[in-house]
C-alpha cells in the first residue's frame, strides 16, 4: 500500500468513528427526550381521566339523597360515591373494571361540607395516594385532582341506605 | 430537532390543554349548580349566586390556580342572558363562564405554535329543580 492510499484509508476510518460517536450521543439525547415525553404524556393522560372521574363523582354525590339514619349509612353513601368515581357506577359489581388503571375506592376521599346533623352544604371529592406507573418513573397524586360541588340532592336524615 | 420539539410539544402542551379544559368544565358545572341553588326570585338571591361561585375552591392548571374573571349570567330561558336582570323573579337558568384560563405554551411555541392558549368553559344550570341544563 502506498503512503497516499494509507492516509486516505485512515481518514475514512476516522470519519466512521466520528459518525458512530455522534450517533451514540444523539441517540442518548433522543431516547431520553422521548422517554420523558412518554412519561409526561402518560401521567397527563391518567390525570385527565382522574379529573373526569372526580368531577363525575362530585356531581353524583351532590345530586343523590343524603341518608344519615346511622353513621354506617353515611359511610355506605360515601362508598357509593367512591364506586362512582372508580367504576363509573355507584353499585358496581365485584368484577367491575376501574375507569382509571389501578385506582381503588380506598384512594378516593369523600368529605361532606357542613355541620353534622344538618343538610350538607357541599361535597368534596379528591384522590389520595394514587401512583401512576409511567415505566421510567412513578408519579403520585395526593389531594389532586379535587372537586367541590354544592349539595342539591335530597336530605333524609332518618332513612337507611338501601 | 424540530420534529423532536414538535413531538414533545404535542404530548406536553396539548396534554396540559386537555387537562385545563377538563378542570374548567368541572368547575363551571359545579359553579352553575352553586349559583342556581341560590336563586330564589329576589335580587338578593342573585347576589348570593355570585358569591357562591366566587367561594368555590375548585382550581385549574393541575389544581394550582384559581379561576379568574368568572362570569355569572341569568336567564328566563336558555337563549337570553343578563348579568343583572331587572326582574329576578323571572330567572330560571344560570350560566357560568370561565373565559380567562390562559395556559402558557412551553414547547410548541418553539416550532411556530402559539405563546399561550385560552381554555374557556361554560355551563348552564336550571334553578328549580337545580340541575345541569347542558
């Protein structure tokens, strides 16, 4: 091999090495960006579903009849509201699928606003300790989403929950 | 790079827009019911309706920002609206609009998108019985 041919071959090899290095660096940046995009996108998607579920649950709670014959009846009413948030159905069956992946009734907080023994003024519904597994990172929603709705339903302090 | 920013922008900015729109709709639904509940055929009832809307704790932008510039209007039907109707006894509907939810756009602006987007929401509630009308 002449010295000229050797130099030419060396430059081509060097260019190939540079290209590999550039590809490695740019691929790292792109994969990181796309992973972050997926993570945010999925977390946003789940949060949006939670906003809808909490809003529907709060509206349902505000329009249903408040029955308070015993503390157990109040708790059963809250359980129906939690079911509405999680399953979209107050009387959900045991094999019902949640509207948001992995959401459980225990992660829905329901609070009546107002004094005990009186007509509720409003109802607060929020999500507590729900974690989204976005593959690359877990995101936990605590206290959000939150919705308050004025109570406009029936008031039956002496009735039992069916 | 342009394509990457566009993809990130679509996922991040449009995701935030959809969430803001949803949060605003949940707010105006609740606000219109809160206002309709206070309407009792008197001018004082209309004042209480305005107050009930302003006291709602619902927020937007991931629950971090209070709603600004919320408009409460009253109507005898679902066609004609007045913020201060002369005859309070004829009011049967309340319309609440949250028009000023300006969301800063972070990524799409870098590829020619808007600097911010407004995400308005509106709901109408009937007064007797109190229920959402649309």
